[in-house]
C-alpha cells in the first residue's frame, strides 16, 4: 500500500509542485518567525510574496532554461534573467508597499518606491527558491539524458552483436556445406548422417541462440555435432580429443563464441596438406573462471604469415562487447601448432 502511494506521488506532477511550494512557505515562515516568535506574521508575508516567486520560477524553468540555457545561448539567458529579475523585484516592491509595509513596517513607507537597493533586495529574496527549483530541473534533465544514453548504448551494442552473429551463420554454413558437398562427390554413405547433424546445428543457431547467454552444456553439444561432421569428412586422417574438466551444472556462455576457434582449427589443420591431423579441445570449469583451449597442428606455410579470418575477428569483437574486462584471449601461432586460450570470468 505504501509503495503504491509513493508511486502515485512520483507520477503526480501537480501534487509534487504543490508540496514543493507548501514546504517552501512553511520552511521560511518557521525560520524567520523563530527569531522573534512572529510565526503568523511571517507566514502571511510568505503567502503575500509567493505569487511572484511562483511566476518567476516557472518563467525561468519553462522559458529561459529550454530556450536559452540548455541550447547554450548563455548571453541571451543572462540578459533575460537580469531583465526578468528586475521586473520581478519591482512587482515584489509593489506588493511590499501595498500589502506588507502598511501593516507590519509602516516606517518603511517613508522610502521612495523606486529605491534601487530595496529592489535588489527583493530580487535576492526570490533567487533562493528559483535556483533550488532550477537545480532540481537540471538534475532531472541530466538523469533523463544519462538514461537515454544508456538505452542508446545498449541498443547499439545489441544491434552490433546481432550483426556479428548474422555474419557467423553464413560463414559457418558455407564451410559446412562445402564439407557436405565433398561427401556427396565421393557418394559417401555418411552424407545422410551429415545432413541430419547439419539440421541439428541449424536448429540450435536459429532457435536456441536468441538469448545473450546459453548453457555451456548446450554449446558443447553443438560443438560435438560440428566435430562429428568434420570427422565424417576426414575419416582416419583426423584425431580429435575433447575433454571437459569440472561440473557443467548451470554454467553459461555466450552462444557460438567457441565455434570460430574450433572451425579455424579444422580449416587450418585437417583441411591442409597434413598426413595426420589432430585437434585438441579442453574446457576447464573452475568456480569463477572457465578456461577453454583449442589446439591443432598445421602445415608449414614456408614463412608466410596467415591473416586472421573473419570468424576470429568477429569473435574478438563479440568478446569485447559481451565480456568487457572479464575475458582474456591468447592466440599462439607457433611453427607447427596453433593454440587458442580463452579465459572467461563468470
């Protein structure tokens, strides 16, 4: 019930503004009245001067701020502020001469109406509440801008992640369909099984990779299906060793984050001119860290450096977006082996 009332209060702007001005009147009436025990007099005076304070405050909030201060037109803002302040001071002087001084300070009527020092004093009495209201307004503008920037940044990151993921799909399918094409050319009996595994892979990518993170167990099953396709293609030429240390439980990971590394190990290992190729994949699950290693042997390139493929470039960017400051990626391109070590803090 209390929470519901608070929510209603936060959404009711008229009530918020009304409470603001009631608090202002009560605060200054009690403050000044406490000096000489003249609470009733000070309360009446605060009410007398209140209309001009309200008009000047809302004029500043809803005209000067959005039109001059926020767009950066500081010169015009200063001119309007000084001019409107002087006008408000004159009106307050009129209120004092006709409603306040005759009852409480008759001796003050001896001074001329256009007494510059007294007008400036009237202006100074308006500024505290106006500046306090402006500070609240500027704080709300800043908070709303921060929220908008956060939403914009989040949407931009999500859009970039979706774009990177869409790049992974055709890149992966292109390579896998090449594998299937090779089997059909050989009229291999393994082709139907490859089609079945490929359908499982596509199902995973289309329907289970929609969230930001997936269970590591599902991601590893996906990798096993991909490995199965590669094994059917290469046969005895390829040795694969996959090891998982630790309990998977509910450990999660970004979907398809491992695929480019595994795919790369076959592309630049078993698919090259090697009499005997091998790929080693290990997943070490620790309480707060997941360490993944993918290693393969490779053919000599006679000193020619291999440029990283689009898959590796994409996964680097995805890691930066999904695990900022929470991951470490090492790629060791040796003379005979290629090793990837990915460490993710959970």
